[in-house]
């Protein structure tokens, strides 16, 4: 018996190959914190450490961006994760008496 016993007369293998559909990566979403006149800088740093796992140094840099630019990017996530983080931040801020605004927007980064 020859080694080519599994091939048909055209030399093709008799194995069926399933074509997998190409799976697209989820689009990235940015989570933003917005400046206001009431939320303390320390609370913003706390939020960044608690919900976005930022070091104190990273959190302070983002907080300064929020303060000077009017907003700052906390992180980039899938839509579901970004939406969840936004809701948690807003709820926690309200529970602590802060009007901190958090939003999400599509990221240009792929």
C-alpha cells in the first residue's frame, strides 16, 4: 500500500477542512472622567485607583489632565466593560456626594 492512499486521483487529501469565519475584535471604548467645580482632586485619584487599577502616580497624572484639559482618559475597554465601569463610577460618586461625570466614547485606537 502506498503513502498516497488517502489522496484522490487529483492528489488532494480526503480530509474536510472547515472554514472558520473571521472573528472581529470588539471595538475599543474610552472611559472618560470630566472636570467639575465640586469633586475633589483626591476623590478623582481614589476613583482611578479603585476602579481602574491605576498607581497613585498614574492616577495623579490623569487627575491633573481632567483638571487642566476638562477631561481625562481612564482606560480603554470593550463596550460592555466600559459601560459597566462608567455606571459603577457614577453610582459610587453619587453615594459619596460628588457630581463627578463619567462617560464613554469609541476609541480611535484599534
